[in-house]
């Protein structure tokens, strides 16, 4: 498709810098491809197409390695071109490790698997889009994380749960889409940033989607698996734990029941008949009305292990979600704390799960808020595989209307030191499997794409989150800034002003969003159900899990201390436990997540809570006005279509920020009776 809006970051724009272009044109003329695996074919296609659009020249195929200027192939195929040193370095890397080297004018791309070669090709293409020199290139790369996954929350009727970019690219009106071009494009984008696993249906598995694991849908799901396989991406499905009942009318789904176990054994065998390299299941059980083992007085290990056993002969995995909490908690109940739930449910089960089970844990103990503590469950189960779950979809962070570049947030989470095995036990190391030597581990995230929003992500700038997610989980050492710059140049071309201005917009956007929404880690305060826009008491007296802000005339925040509160702080290892438990030590930005304090309490930044609330909310709104100015200054440097798309979203963001500012300020002014020191308009 020609329009820029369709192509996300794989724009492959003509290289404008003439020296650079000449250099590339001279170097990249002939190609020798070793091997014909689907991923190698994808690599060849991507390389040829990209070079054509960037350089305006067709690369010709050579039948021998010696006369080609680019050679691609896995290590088995082309080791004769590599030095002993290269071979040794590849041998030290994992299966997805690759090299891209330049030697006497020849570019060699190789790796420890076919998928690795595709990653290497994308590395080269990225370098070219960034107009970097290829002479003496010597890149050796491998991903830090084993699982680099995306979860689609797509439903068969074409809707996407928490989708802010139009309808599903997988399903339409109760059917799997016939034209799968967009799925293939999606696979290309994902492979270009190193994603290697995907689940293609909502974790809330409704009636009809329960049949995805039957012959009614498997032939077409196989086609989708084939598409993803060609880009190194393994396919997973979300399942309904009560499938034996829903699909076959059995009277129970008890995981310890022999006929239930046999049912799953047969079912899984059937799936592998269609998809021999099927990844496995993702399971949301006993969570928000989904069925699960609790119905039969069994625990989550019983539930997960039943499936895991059936997967064993095929190498399949069970990804079991830990988002389990009492969503029917009465708001009058002050003893139950939703934040505690995942840890309380799962920690006692450490070591009980089969080795092909991986627990998937949301990054925070609540639910993807703009700011919350890091989930204390991550790393707390040394004998159970774990992966962390992020949300690329901006459910609580502006819904792809408001700009919120999430990389700084994810970086902060990954760098968080749990001290579970002493200093340096960061989340990044835990999920990479280097601390507890998990068999399987990594990172998953809820995707943010859709189909009938032709730019894929609603707000064009939300593409930076998807791009950045992939790049960051491949290499958590990349900075949020580096990633932003890579994305900007590939998406909008190599223009200094765009890079500077947009870079600044992206990097400040998380803080800006936090400034005008719920303050100091308290979270929520959103419109119930839709989760966009302010409603300060929206959840306060609802049945969705109780513990939110507890604002009264004297103060605000949730007491989660061990002495007087819910004791959630005790789930952290020391010294974090003490850091959060002690109000005088607790970092400002999380103060109201851990403590209930008076409005006149002074923060470490020397402001009172109430004044901080007023100041950040006035500031946040002004910062949005500034974002608008910054974007407008790029009008002549960005194509009209994408320019207008963002401009339009920023206008909506301004309305949203205004509403948040005024509702939050007014609410706390009315509760506290304390006036703003600067006497600004509060209603
Ligand atoms: O954040 C909540 C969302 C639900 C979602 C659930 C989950 C898929 O509001 O829409 O359901 O989390 O993660 O399971």
C-alpha cells in the first residue's frame, strides 16, 4: 500500500542523503541466499523490496556466494564465509543470535537459526533507514529475553477488548478474515522488532471463540499460523478453561477428573495435527468471571498442570495469567486489598507447576495504571517460570487519543531492583531468566493495533509504543530516547527538526499524562467501564475490587503498611519493604499508593500534597498546550494525512486534560477546603 499511514515504521523511504545513497547503491547490488525455509524467504523478500524502494535499484540474485555483494543464510549454510572468530562468537549466543558484518565490500548476514537471519536482515535495513555507514560493520546481537510475545484481545465479532484502533485484523462479523494481507503485514512489523510469539484471541474467551480449538476453526487458524511462522513467530491461543463443558457438554471441567484430562489430551493432539509447531495456550482462569479450577476446589497449579501434561509430548506451553483477584469485593470491606491478590494466590504454589508452565504477571499489582508499584510477585517464585505482562494498548493511559509514550515507564519497571536475591536482582534480569534460571521466561504485552483505523494504532504516534516494546524487550539496555529516535527517523524520515521536536514530545508525554490525571500513584479515578476521562469516585464505591483512593476531608491514599494498613508492603523483599512501608522514606510518586496522608503532608519535593495536586494539574494542562504548539511547528515537515491525524488527537487530549484538571482540583478543593496558593481557577 502506497500511503505512508499504512506502513508504520517500515516506510523504506528513498535515501535522500546522496553520499549515503551512492554508497549503498554501490554496495548492495547482488544477493546470494542460502536455504529456503519460510523465514529465509521472508528475509529475502523484505531485503529485495526494501532496497528497491530505498535505492531505486533491483538487486540481482547470484548463484554463488563469491560473487554476491550480500550473502544471507544460517550458520550451517554459510560458515565457509566466516572467520573462526565469527563462528566462535555466534556459538556463544542463543538460537536467535545473529551477525551482520562487512568484509571487503561484502555484507554477510548469518545467525544461529533461520529466524535469526531475518532479524539480521532487519538490522541492516534499520541501519540503512537511519543512514548509517555499512563499511566495517560488525554487529553481533542476541535477544535478552526468550519469550517476546504479544497478546491480541480480539474477538470473533471483530471487536477488540480495550482496542483503540478500529476493528480486529483477524476477525470480522463472526468469522476469521478471508483476506489475510493485513495479518501478513502485521507479522512483518512484529518480526522487524523481534517479536517471536503471539496469541491471537482475547483472554476472555467467549462462547463461540471456545470452538477455536475444534475443527470448525483449526483449518483457518492453521493458515494464520503459517503466516506468522514465516516471520519467526509462534502462534498461541487463549482458551476457555471450561471447554470440555462448553464444547462437548461434559458435566465438569475439574482438572483432576480423568475424563477431563483425557479430553484435553485428545484436544491437544488434534491441534498439533493441524499446527505441528503450535505454541500453546494462554489461560485467564478464575478471573473476572472466567471459569477456573476454584469451582472444583482445586488450585491454579492443578489447573495449569493438567494442560501442561497434555502438552508435554509436543513441547507446548501453558501461559497461565496471575490476574486473579476478587472483583466482587464490597467497598465496605476494608480488609481485602486487590493489590495483594496475585501474590497471595500464587506465591504459596511456588514449585508446584510443571516445567512447561509459565506464569504471566501484570507489571503492577493493580492494573496497568499510569503509575503503580512493581508487582512483588515477579521474582518471588524461584521455582516457577515467570514472565511479565505489559500493556501496549493504552487502556488507562489515554487510549491512543492522548499521547503517552510508555517506554520510560517500562524501562523503570525493568530496572526496578527487587533485592530478592540481593542487589542487582532487577525485574529485567528476573524475566530474562538469569536470576532463578527459569526454563522459560520473558515478556508479553497486550497489543495496540486494529484494522479499520488504517494507520494501525488510532493515533499514529502510538506506533512508537509497539515499535519500542519490541526493541526494548529484545535489548532492555536501549534507552527510551534511542528507541524514540530510531522510530521517528524510520517513520517520518531523517529530519533534524522532526527528531528533536517529536523526540521531546514523546519522552515527556508519560509525565504529562500523569500530571493531569490521578496523582501520586493513587491510580484509577477513571470513568468506570470505559476507563477514559475522570470520574474520581467512579470506582470508589463499586464492586470492582475495593481499594482505590479513600479521600476524605482530611487526607487521601491507601494505607498498605503492615502496622495499620493492608500489609501489602510486606510482599516486597527488604529494603523495598521498609522503603515503601515507612511514610518518610516512600518515594513521592508512589506515596498515595502506599499511604493515607493528610492534605497538608509535605512531600520530599517540599510541597504539600494538596498544593502538589493543584500544581501538577495546572502544569499538565499547559504541557498539553505546549505539545500542540510543538506538533504544529512540524506542519511542513510531515505529510498532511499523518499530521492531521495527530493534530486531531492532540485537540481531544486537550479537552481531556482540561476535564481532568478541573475535576481533580475541584474535587480535592471541596474535600479539603484548602485553597490554591496561587489562586488559580478552581470551581
Ligand atoms: O484491565 C482489565 C481490563 C479487561 C481485561 C482484564 C485482563 C481482558 O479492563 O478488559 O480483560 O484487565 O487483563 O484480563
